[in-house]
């Protein structure tokens, strides 16, 4: 190739490379899904270990949410030095941080380890979402996001399954973190299987990465997309943190289910809820990303209110009520995740794709801190944690409305066209 020449944009759909990428990414997401679920599933026992009430455990989790600053920096690094390097780095550091958290008897030391742990989890998720989008052909991008979500769901399901077994055997919740530390053993396999993104290599070879800036998304070309989607992300993050983070706590500590019954509820309801990933992929390709996100976002609110503001007093089977509600909002949330991830990765160029997912991670953290702070402050005056969660869930309504009104549809478009990359010198 002559000096100054540019490489052509990688062809959509190198099937062999795409399969390797999807398998490697799904393996990583399954592992990180397990690790990320530990705080949610272990919340009742973590609270007891550190002598925390409802407000105290919410405050602890709010502090842990500042991990998103690290995730943002790592996501930007994925745009600068490569997706693969960051993912492999996270596969080394996540197990080490998990082991540190497992051994921490002091609350402050535990919090520090958890901040680093969730920073690496967040960076893994953001880089994985980008890799799936860049590796797959147009017609399979939404399906690829559903595979990633399914892998995370399966990983979290393992965590749900293990917690009651540990409790029954008399073991501490900390063993969940020790098991996560064993993920370091999978590093050699990840090194062999995971390729670098061809689109990232293309952008680097053509020099477009050198001209990119951390704040390009807020400049004129992409501002019309960035501001609405970040507004939606913030409201959705507050809602989702409240809804997904306290389901186990609500079932065990508020409704009074046993650990085994709560785990069974989540395993069955969450298992059925995984159909949301397939539903999201089908909706994205049949109707579009925007209508899929809007419809499922509204369904999340209805399901969350059913779950957290129920069951009625003296209902004959609280576990059945909660299981139905959990399945309802989980299915809808998984559907929305597929549509949201597909849209977020398609709306922005290769030079900003990882950075933007990092920005979303930061927005999610701000939303998480806001949600946990609101729960900590309002749980007592509003009659309990579950009541506050219901009110926060309603923020998904304005989020869905804004998404429907202001976000561009990208169904059926190549990444270059959807992200308006041609005018940036990336290629046709």
C-alpha cells in the first residue's frame, strides 16, 4: 500500500472471525455477569456482615458506583489502544479485585476493592458491546447484542443458584467472590480466542483515531444524538438500578421469602425473562431499534410496580406473585437492553464507539448513585425501600418518550452510514 493510501473498510460479516469474536465475548460476559450479580444477590448477607440497614447498604452501593469513572477511562483507552488489550487487561484484574474484596473484613477496604472490581466489569461490558457491533454483519448486529445479554444473564443465574447452596452449607457469601477469582484461569483461552476488531485496526491504520477527541460526541456533528440519548440513559439508569438491584432484597427482607424460595423465583422468572433477548433481536430487525426500546421501556415500569408494590396482604402465594412480576420486568428489561445497545453502538463512529459506551457507563453510575442515594434518604419517610423503588421505576416513562421522539432509527444501515462516518474520512 502506498504512503498516504487508506485501507478499505472491513467487509461486513467475516463469518469465521465473527464466530470467534462472539464466542470469546460471550464467555467474558458470562463471567462478568456472574461477578456483577454478587452484590445484588448477596445484599442481605453483605448488609449483615457490615451491620448495615436498608439505608446503609444503599449508601455502600452508592459509593461503589463511582467505579464508573474508571470504566469511562478504560473505555476511552479501548478506542485509543485497542478493544482486545483492554478486555484482556480486565480479565486479569477482575479476578484479583474479586479476591481482594472476598478477603476484606473492613468496610472501607471492601469498598475500595469493589470500586476497582466494578470499573473493570464496566469496561469489559462496554468494550464487549462495541466488539459485537463491529464484528457482525448488518442483519445480525441486534442478534449479537442479544447473545451478549443472554451470556450475562446465564452468568448471573449461576450466582443466584450458588447463594442458597452456600447458605444451606453454612458458607459465607464471600465464597461467591472467591469463585469469581478463579476466572483468572480462563485468561490463556481468552488470549488465544479473542481477535482485535478489524474496524478499530482500520481506523488506526488510516489515522482517524489520532484526530479524535474525548469530547467529540458533544460537538456539532453528534450533539443532536448525544444529548437526548444521555438524558434517556440517566433516567433509565436510575430506574434500572433501583429495579434490578433490590429484587432479591425485596423478596427476602421485605416479603419474607427464604433464600431458597427467592433464588428459585429469580432462576425461574429470570430464565423465562431471557426470552426478552430473542424478543429484542426480533423487534429490532422487524420494527426497528426505536419502537423496540420505547415499548419495552414502558413495559418495564408496569412490571416493576407489580413486583415491588405487591403482593397484596395475605395473598396466598407471594412467591408466585413475585415470580410473575420478576419475569415480567426482566423480559421487558432484556428486550430494551438489546435495542438500546444496538442503537448506542450504531449511532456513533469507530473513533468514538468505545468512548460513548464509556460515557454511558458513567451516566449509569451517576444514575446508580442517584438511585441508591434516593433510596437511602427516602426509605424511611416513604414507608420502606420497596416503595421508593416503585417511584424511581417511573422514570423509565419520560426516558421512553424522549427516545421515541429524538433518537434516529438505524435498522438496516451499515455502521458507516448509521454513524455518519463517510464525512469523517473513515471510508464508504
